[in-house]
């Protein structure tokens, strides 16, 4: 029997919203600190520390391949939770954020490609502006308090989750290196073990996490990006309550989700932001800043997201496929579409996969930071102006 809304456990996503997205504000501070350090006398030790070897990988790789696997595990748990038992559990609830997310991935990618059609290497970055950073976007919304209807916060969160799912698929299919088939076969065997645990209704988290660590190791060797092991592990974690405690609604997925939430919000994502947002502007010139890669990323995030999210939403609502979020106006919906142009975490991550050279990686960082800043500031202004526009 499905628990009632009164007894159903609250997902970490909803707690994230209700806590005014403090994690997003911490991420903003981490990104600002990284930029400051990278352009200060501390720049040398900062970059040296990131490339310090540690157990076979340097520190930056441990953050991007290891620590971020925890982020992807959390994302996978949220996707499964919301798809099966949350805001995305029915087709009617998925309609508007799903259509908006599709537009928000297509339009930015096309704009980026328009800037980089003459460079086949640069074209590899087409997916960089296609992702929305939920922590950053909800952090900006939190600064506006009650000016933004709760329905729009839920819409933004649902859109970002679908957006993350799209990014995971893109990484799996378009940013996978040469595959090691023996390692991938071993990973498949581990996955079989995880599915068996689920089918046998094993509810202790320990066996899942042990096999999940082995899955990550084989993915690391396979050529498929290791962080995707986190998503695959998440999809095998049981959502239902334990048979031994039928009166409890705390399933293994709920327990793991709530346990990870503060670590992801206040450690994993800020550490990733601090390690990857630091770009030295020393020697940067106007032609470099206005090059096709940074311009394509910035324009994709700033223009592409608002055109795709708002445009596709408008078409869906006018066609009767979805409704305007409750108590929200068109101007407020446009403001949220602007905030979708904040693409920090996943955009930087895809940029690291798309390009191996530091020059192009720095160009991506400049584009992501510039486009996200413009989208965040203008989105905040629009939503602040739209305070009295809400429908009753």
C-alpha cells in the first residue's frame, strides 16, 4: 500500500527546497573563492595541490572521478525517487518540466554549435551548455524568499532532475573513451549482483555499497566514465520499506538519500566547484575571452536556456499539453527559465570530458562562469520585479 502524503517520507530534494537551498549558497562561495585563489599569490600552491599524485591518481582526478561519483549516486537516487514516488511519478506531472527540459537541452546545444561549426575539436563541447545546476539555481531563488511561488520551485527542481538524466545519457553515449571490454564485462557481473540483491529484497545498504565500490573500480578501468557507476548503483537501491519493519516508510533508498544529502550539498559539490572553477585570468586578452568556445558556452547558457525552456513551455501550455504552474505568471516563468542558464556543476564536468587540453578547459570555465553569472543576475532581477505578478 502506498503511504499517504502525511506519512510518506520527504525526499532530500524537498528538504533542499524547504531549507532555502543553503547548499547552493555554499557552492557560490566556493566558486568565488576558487576564482580569487587562482588569481592571487596562492595560485601556485592551489594548482600544484590539485595535481599532487595520490594513490595512482592526482587529487583533481580523485575529486572528478571519485568524489563526483557520490554526487551522481545522489542524482540517481533523486531521479528514481521522483520518477517512481514523487513530483515526476505521473505523466501529467512530467509533461511541463519534461518538455521544458528538452527545449533547454536542444537550444543551447544548437547555439554552441553555431559558434563552433568550423572547428571539429571545439564541436565536441556541444553538450556543455545543456545542463542546469539545481543547487545554484535554487540558491538564487532562495534569496527571493516568498516572492517565488512554491510551484515554480518544484517546476525548476523537476526540470533540473530531468536535465540531469539527459546529461547522464549524453555522458554515457558521447563522452566515453575507448572501451576495455574485460572491465566492462566485470562491471556487468557486478550489476547482476546488485540486481539480484534487489530481487531478493535485501534491504541492508552495506552489500549494495560494497558492490557499488567494485562497480566504480571496474568502470574506472573500462573507459566508461567512472561517475556513471553512481547512477547505476542508485537505480538498484530498493525504494520500498523493509519487510521486517512494515510499519516503517524508511526504505533503503530514503535512508541513503537523506544520509548523502548534507554531504553532497556541503562537501562534494563545493569541493568540486573549488577545484574546477579556479581559472587564472593572468594574460587573458579580449580575443581569448571572446573566442568561439567561451562565447558559445556563455550564449548557449544565457540565450539558449531561456529560449528553449520558456519557448517550449509556452508552446506546451498553449497547446494544452500542460498548465502554467499554480499561482505563477508568465513573467515569473520567464525568470525561472533564465535561472536555468546557471549551468555550473554539470557544465564544468562535461567540459572536462569534452576537452583534455588546459587551454580549452579554461575557455569552457570562462564561458560557464560568464553565462551562469548573466543568467543568475538577470533571472533574480526578473523574479524580483515579478513579485506582484502572481495569479491568485
